[in-house]
C-alpha cells in the first residue's frame, strides 16, 4: 500500500476533499518528521496506476 504525504492540516484537507467524492478507501497515519513537525500519511488501497493518478492530482492541487 502506497501513501500520499500531506505536510500539514491544509494539505490533509485538500487530500481528503480529493478522495471522499471518489469513495476511495484510505487510512491516515500521523508521524513526526525529523524537524519535529506533524505530517500525515494517507494510505490508499489501490493499484499503482491509480495511486500515481492521485499523487499527480494532489501535487497539482497543492502547488
């Protein structure tokens, strides 16, 4: 299972708004990075092509 890395609350919100309408199954795990900041790993249970689609879409929405 691969994941999308959301580096803050706003990026997590963007990711969730992207995944909810598509009814995609996911799991969120919170971790501390090396600087002590909270990051969220959104694990998606899909095939690799679909995961790459969502990663590209997330990068476009957050840039």
